C-alpha cells in the first residue's frame, strides 16, 4: 500500500515538474525589476570572454548625467541595441566608441578619464581593464550611485530619479557637443508638442513632448530608425509592441523612465 | 684650340646633366611628402564634406525638396569615400552617414506626402 502511494506521489511530482517547465518555456519567466542603480545597465560581451576577459558592464546613469543621448548614439555612433555596435578593443584603442573619451587624455570634473583599451597591454594594466570588464567581479568604482543621486529630484521608477527636472534645476549639465567629434549645428527650432489618443476608454491621452525629446536626441536618433511613420496617425502604436522595445520602448524599457510610470506619458486630463 | 672647344662642350654637357639630375632628385625627394599631403588633403576633404552635409540635420524641416534631394545625393557620393577608410573609422562614419541620410530621406518623404 505504501509503495503504491509513494509511486503515485512520485508520478504527480514528475508530472507537475514537466508541466511547469513546459509552461515556463512557453511564456518565459518574470523579469526581476532592476534596482535603481542597475537600471540602464548594459552587459557587452561581443568579444570579451573570447579574449579571456570578463564582459563589460556599462552604466548608463553615470554617462547620461554628463552627456545627452545624441552625443553617444549619433556623434560617437553607438547603436541603440545592446551588443549591436560590435565594439572591438582596436576601435577603442584608435579613439573611437568608448575610446573617444576614455583615452587617458580627456579631463572631466578635474579628473583625467582613464584609457579604455590600448594597443599594448601588460600585467599592470589588469586593474585598468577591470574598470570596464567587471561583470561578475567586485570592482570599486569612482562613482557611487547613492552619493550621486542624493541631491537629485526623485521619481518612482527606473533609476528613481527625475532626470529632466535634474537638468532643469541645473543639478546635472549633460553636454550636447563633444569637440572634435560632434559637428557644429544650428540650434533646433522648437517642435510642437502633440497629443496621441489612448486606445483604452478612460485612460488619459498621451502628450508627446517633441521639445523634451529633441533637446537630448536631435532628430536623426529617432527618425526614421525608431519612428518610421511620416504622417501622424498612420502608424498604430500598441503597449505590447512598446513593451517589446519598439517605438517608445526603444528607450522607455531600458534607459529612460519605464512603462510602469504610466502617467508621465498618459498625462492629458480626461474630460468628464 | 679644337681641344679647348671640346673641353668647353664637355663641361657644359656635364653641368647640364648634373643640373637635370639635381632637378630630378629634388622631385624624387619631394615625391613621397607631396603624395602624403595629397592623401591628407583627400582625407580632410571627405571629413569636411561629411561635417558640412551632416551638420544640417537640425534644419532638415526647413529645406525644400530640391535641397533635400541634393543633400541625399551628397551623402551617397560620400559613402564610397568613407568605405575606403580604416575599419574603425569606416564603421563609425558609415553609421553616422546612414543616420544623417536616413533623416533627409525621411523628411523628403514627409514633404512629398504633404504635397499630395
């Protein structure tokens, strides 16, 4: 009798296990919500592990506090998807990509920016390599997120910071021009904000601020790669697509405030 | 007398030869640096053209269809020149050129659709 019960229980456990693994393989596992200092973190491993180095950990928060998006994603040429730039150590050593600033010469906040990759590497350079190639390692950074974020206005999601307000208050001053890299451009004419209708009844409509976006991004970062539609209303946006990284989701699922912060976009008051 | 005339002719020929050789030598010595500076100039010229063409993206909306078409043409003629650069530079500038051309084409398309 005991043997029969044991076999039945064992069969139930095996069945449940198989069902759960099948269900998870179809729907995926729930993503862990990143902590404020982790939000925007990019792990780059195109060539690192093949070269016996730890993958690179790139922190968006420290870089975005110093530069606008367009400096890196237009002028320096970083792609908008992790790993898509195909950065090689030689590129950095020649002064491109990370090496544009991380060249051991540039001075920021009174400190010389460390060199990213060099043509010749010896054992003494190991510590320097580890500053970026730090995935899975305990590496001390020059920048502490909690210290950095203390004076900045807070928000609920993402990095837990209101980056826009921080700039308005002059607490951060992201540069939009990098000498020798960025081209001299005229200042952009202010683009009009516009409203987009929400699909769900009762949900406030979206106020899209062109101004806020163009100040940090310019035009060519979004058009036509991210927003292809030319005539307003011809392209339908859905939250499913956005959550998969399309249109607004290109930034608002990764670096800019996340989709959970509904009212920052759905901000037009609903008429009673 | 005949000897003196022959001597003078020989001396003149030698001097002429040396002078010509000197000129050729100067040219030969000057050759590589001249071609290096030509290469520098060529490099600078694509960079200048790139900066010039892609510095106008902020004004894209204000351009006429003809102006936008001309900018796209200039982008297209820059591409083969950038493709000849070293790998790193080629990768960076082709991507920058793609973005810049893409915007002009996007605005041109918008303007054409607006007219219809």
